[in-house]
C-alpha cells in the first residue's frame, strides 16, 4: 500500500530550479532517510508534500484518512502553557472522540431501538480507537516520552516560555511522537538532542511500525534507523535500498558509471561530428554523412556530471593571548536561579575543550558568561589579556532580511564585492545562495554564511555553540578539519561526540556541575 505518491513534480523558487520531474512513493513500513547537501531542497520537498507549498507541475497524492505528523525546523510553541499542557494536545482528537462518546451515552436514554443500535456501534468504534491509541494511559505515556527526551528533568509543569531553544524542540518532538501518526515527517530531529536522547529516539524509530521520512545529516543515526535512502541532488531524487553506508557505496558506483558513460558518449559524438564534417561536402559520401547526422540527432545526450561547490573552511589566527583565557572562581551559572553549583576552572591558551551535557543545564549560558555577555549568577569570571574571541551562536536571534552578500559586506565594509563573493563561495555557497535573503536559506546555508563572517575575522579563540547543527556531512568534515588546523584555543558545545572526541584536549561535562537531578 502506498501512503504517498509524488508524480512528475517540478518546483522552482526565486528563479532557481529545486525539483524537476521528481517521482516518489512511500510504502507502508518504509523508514526513509532523505539526504542531500545543504540547499538541495529537502525541506522544500517536505513543504510540498505537506501542502505548505504548491508544485509548479505534477501531482502529490495522499490516500484518505492518513494521519501525518510533521516536525519541521521552524515549528513553534504557544507561550503560557506548561510542557504537560502541550503534550496533552497530542491527544486532542481522542479527547474530542471521548466527548462524542459521552454525549452518545446521554442520548441513549431517549433513543429508540434502531437509533440505540447505531449509537452502540459508534461507541464501540470510539472505544476501540481510544484503546488502540493508548488514550486511557496518556499520562503514563506522556511521562515515558518526556523522560526519554529529557523533559522530565526540566519539570512538566514548567511554562514553555521559560525553555531554551533546544528544550522547546524536544517538547515539539515529544508531542509529535505521542500523536500516533500513520506517517512521520521529521526534519533534523536530532539537532538539539543529547547523546542519550538520540539513543532513545533511535530505539523508538527502529520499533516504529508505520512509515516515516527523515531528513538528517547524522550518519550514525541514519544508519541505525533508515532502511531506504532517497538522495536529492541536482533537482532529482534517486532511491537506494539500505542504510546510509549502503547508499554511499552504491552512489559512488552510480557516479563512476555515469561519468564513464558520459566520456564514452562524448568520444562517440566527436567521431560522428568529425566524420560528418569531412564527408558532407563530397558527393560520394554525402549520404553517409546525412546518416551519421540522423544518428547524432537521435542520440539521447547524457548530461555532464556536475560537481557542486565544496566548502573549504579556514580560521584566521590572531595575536597570542595571555596564558589563561578565562579563570573562574566559585562560578555559578544562571539567570533567575542557579543552574550549577560553584565551580572553579582555568581555560589555558591553545587548549581545545568540548562542553557536553543534556540540554537546559547551561552550556550556552556557560559560553556567554565566559565571554562576558551575561554576568555570573554568583562567583567570579576573569578574562585573560589580548583576547580576540570568535563566537558562533547556535541560531540567528532575529529574522535576517539581508541577502548573504549584504550580511557579510555590512560586517566587513572594507572588502570589495568580489572579495565577499569569493569568501561566500569558499564556504560552498552558489551565486543563487549569495543573492538570497538569509532567512530564506536552509539552516545549513545560513550556518555557512555565519561561518563565513567568522572566518573573515582574526581570532585567537573560537567559541562555537553547536556549529554542526544543520550542516551536511561534507561541511561537517571540512569544519572539523579547519578546527583541528586552527592554532588558537577552542571552546566547543556539541551533542556529537564523533565530531570532537578525537581532537579535543578536555571534555567538560556540565552534568557534573548541575544542581538538578539528571
């Protein structure tokens, strides 16, 4: 049974072709990983199949009565509700069905026999549905899912307005998973999850009986949960059976075959054109020349495989700082209340340190406190001498209406237009990306714009808050290489141990500092 059928769909945006004559089928039980480089159109594909965008051509067909659950990168929460309130909304349809059932019970007292029988049938249907969805154990389910994703540590009666971006993302994900959908559409669900919570989500998806389509750049996660990979490249979708590693193996074979076929065809075309040029003017051979021309005209030409721009990251080292970049004494992190016990530490020059720990314990707060952007809740933090920090924030704090070109140029007005374009191109951005408003770009493309600005700055200390969020596999590898080659100090927050564990000097686990129960 096909849950979703996409037939010959094409879509363009701002003069740029995103999808061209794409067809796709989602079968029952398929666990699909949708992969591709930043900006290839994965989120656009999701917006098309959820009717948030209309295709230029083609058809998208869902069968009737299919319940689709969708988590995108831009989902939001209504302030003023507790976490528990939000998670209970996952059962809104069940609450409505229960209310219908109670109203039917009230009407039975005055119903005739025929009407009564119809009511009993309907009540039976509702009862069966509620039992199947787990409605009668919803509070227990909410607790289980909340604990699996780390929300239980925060407190389910906490207002969502008080949550960090990562915590809000967890609430949205927990609500989606509680909805018992026929189809799940997940756009980078692990971006704000910690290692243990990714493990919980992995087990959930491995045991998920229905179908899902997952966008992710987390190779380990994809290998663990996907049994089919669809690769989006050059406006085309290609299906590969197996996990991500199997896709990579088959993709390299497919790519080599395509390149070889293109070379052979170009050689054949050159021979035909040479024969036609030499023989079309001679009476004795003009017939053969026309025959070769017809052969050439009928040939289905193979397009030359194009290499998309590859990102190359390099950070400019600044002057040598003092021995210690920051010294903390009995430092307590927090805003309105303390997040940690008093801790003391010294961050030494040229050391590379990773900060790990579950969301909500103060990793971002630690970075901002060390940088002097916010004051300590208690204790002291002293910065060293001659610091030139380069700070990469997790997300843009405001909607960026500038184009990528304008954004970088405004930050570095002394550069020429060509220099700004070259810097952005070096980060793997095309001319279309460069002239597009930043808020329209994909998460990965926008991250590359912010990395570009950071790379144009002379720094002796990189302070990076989840820099790999949204970046595709190739960009993550290039970023890792650039950080390793950087001669200065690094303070990194990351939920991906495989990104940092082979090059950092120390790992600070903020869970060891917290006053909360983990």
